[in-house]
């Protein structure tokens, strides 16, 4: 058995959720080999590949696709790439993490391979049997893949924590091979298919416009991104998460949550209500449709506990809830509940909690 | 320009679901059903594009049992021009749904297909990506902003990705899947609900569309997740800190 993992990397290093995906792949079978596929371009890709080779002892091979086509994670060329790599290796499983990256690309690959993928795997029972949450985590579905093609999964990283392994990284280094892309055609098939649909006069007009990336063969172009630049830990993998709800009432008040997170070395989260009210940007949203978190300590302030929010936090080790309303549903899942006014409780916590080392 | 929108009938988001005692699934008998919230957002966006003069027609498609007509009527009352109902008593995997939608797209020739990023029942988050792959169209998933340029024949889409927003520019025809903050769907007014009754809904079957039904995933059982045992209430910040330090050992 062989597993191919579509890896995510950034600034020359492998993302933690990819390592979690390796941990998951490890439980697919004793003799399963694991290949990591990294695509991108230039030195940061090669740096990430070098790091990927020793990111986990069970990685046997790192495949590198170095091309301008993969400079940005566009689903169209990446899906074609996975299909291309799959033609040259007999993979029983193809995995990606359940991140926005994995969820964007993997189903596209699956359709190209005529396979039904399985989203958000939280437990692997056998090499073809998995558990995944449905209905925002209010039910768990045990499924078996019965198809002939490769079994394709996206892995929820919080369910496969990475345990620090002490190995001699030099001796356990996987081989790194560069993929020969000379026969890789990104979209010739689809391109031909679509030309007759397009009106030609219009087609020429379109080509005359200066696009951000001058590749007329690609139908999707990367324009830019805006990221939350912050020194705080990443929400999805933080050890401590401090979340505020609508009860915070303003952007200004939300800074108290940030201060507390800073003091505890944690990440800041928010409920959908707080995001919708405009107190914080939407990438801080915790819940089934936002980020799924599983920190050691989760503290919720002014959070009522909507079903979709609880679904995103229920794997946290310790949940603390502070709310004025003693009947708030969040108290039913909290390990420690405190009925009180967050505008009094947070300043007191800031004063009395020890500084994080 | 024509826009196709896929709408799914699901258990209403406000209903607390119950797992069937025989573990075969979730109880949907005598439970309030509604249009999937992400699909409502998809339809709303299509309607706004039409109202801005960029599209002539919005066609809503629903695949499922006879009651999907209600979901389509809701869509027509919101403002869709007509509906297509692919009637089936079996529930299909996203890949089959994608094949059905592809088949409809080949007949209808829309320049945009809108779908919700996921349905709140099976939470798969796959169908849009798959339709795009099968049609060979570009995809812009998890959209929180869509700007059309009729001249250049492109859509510029802000996508919600981990850690921020990403902006893509895709050539039309394209598939766009919608995230929560793209828009606030409208409520259908009473006159529009009345008007919707006379709008056409075309019935089709999977056989009409000659789609090969893929069933390569078997559901073995559906269970309730383990419940967190409820904890203790503390009465002061001091007590809370004491517990976190000496009992939970997390600070």
C-alpha cells in the first residue's frame, strides 16, 4: 500500500496540519509507504522539501513539483498535478488536510479520478473504514470506501495530534525526487473542450488585457491575498484559545480578549455573531463552518454556545465559560463555568493570572 | 448570461437533530426541512447579479425527493426565474450530484454555476469543486465577494481561506461556491410567494440525464458523539484560577 499526501508549505516549511496528515496516514496500515507531494516554485519550495524529508520518520519519499504553474495554490493546475503524479505511482490512498487548501483541491482531483472522497476524517478504523462528523458534529458517521480507485480523504488535523518524536533526523531522512514535468499538461484537455463555447471575437479581446499572470492557458489567476499578520499562535493549532462572543459589544472591548490571549500565550477566537457584528475579521471564527480547535485550554467569554460553535470546540481538553446568563448552553459543555459579567471578570483575570513564561 | 444555482433541501439549521435508534442515520421524518443556508446565499448572489443587469436568467436546480419542489418554490419566491427538479428517492453522493449538474449545465449552458460551499447535513464540501472538474471550468470556492466584469468576461472572487482572504480572477464560465459572509439572503415577500406558484418547474429523472450513479461509499452506522461530561460551576475568579492551576494544570 502506498499513500500520497498533498502537502502544504509556507515560507520554506511544512505546515503542521500536513504533519498531522502524515500521522493519520501512518494508521492506514503497517507496511504503507508515505509520499509527500510538494508543489510550488523556487528556493522556498526546495527549502520546504528538505524540511519535509525529516518532518516525520514514516515519510519515505518527498516528491517535488517545481514550476511557475504552482507558484500559487490554484485548484486547476494542482488537481491536474495530483492526477499526473497518480498516473506514475500506484497509490492506494490520496490524502490532504481538511484545510481550505485541501478542501479546495482534493474534491477536484477526486472528480477527475471518478472517486468519492471522504471529508473531515476524525478517526481511521481500517484502511478503508473511517469516522467523520456530520450535522456540524452532532452525529458521527462510520463509512467504508468500496470503490476501485484510490481512497481519498481529507484529514481533520486536530484529531491527529503530532507527538514530538526524538529521532536522529539525519538517519531517517526521506529521499527527495524532483518530478519531471515535461509531459505535464495543465489544461490542454479542458482548454480544447471550451474553445468552441467561447465566442472568438471575445476571446481575442480577452487576451489583449494585461492579466496579473500572463498565462493565457490558465483559466484561473491569483490576484493577491490579505493575511492576518500577527505574532500570536495559529488558531487551529494553539495550546490556548481565548474566544469572545457578541457580548463583547465592540471592537474596542474585544481588545480585552486579545490582551488575555497575549498574557496566556494563546490565540484569539470569535463566535460567528461577533464576526457578523464586525468586531473581528472572519478568519477568527471558531465553529463547524469556521475553525475547528482542540487546545489544552479554551476560554469563552460572552459566548452563548450555538450548536455550530460547540461543534468546533468540543475536542478541547479544558473548557472555561464565563457568561452573565446562567442558562447559556455553553455551561453544559464547560469544565469550569463562572456566571458573571465579563467586563469585571476579564480585568480581574488579567490582574491575577500569572505571566506566561 | 444565465446563472444556474443548485439548492439542497436539508433539515432546518435550527432543528436539534436526532440520531435514529437503529443507527442507520438521522431522523428526518416530521422534522422541519429548509433550503440549505449556504445554498440560500448562492441563490441570493445570483439574484443580485441579475438585478445589477449582468444576467438575464437565474435557474434553480434541486435533486431529491418530491418535496424538493417546496425548496424550489422558496427559490422561485426569492426571485429565481424557473426551477429544475431532478426527482429521485435515493440519496446520492456528491460525485453523482456533480454529474447530474454537469449534465444539466451541458443543456442549459450557463456561464456561472453557484453552489453553497457545503450542505449542513452531510458537511461534505465537495460538489462545487467536482462540477468544476467535470466541466473543465475554473472554480472559486468559499467566496465572500464576487465582482463580475462583463467586458473581460471574468469574475474576481475573494475567497475565505485559512488565515485570511485570497483573491482570484477566473474566466467564465466558472463555478463559484459561497461562504457565509458573501451576503444576507432576502426573505420572500407574500406577493412574490404568490407569483412563484406560476413559475415553471421542469421535472427530470436521473435516467433522462443518463448519469452513471456512483455509490462507492457505504454508510456503516451513524451514532451520537460522546457527550462531554458537565463540569463544575465556580463562584469567583480566584476559585477559577485555583482550579485551572491545581486541578486542570493548564495555567
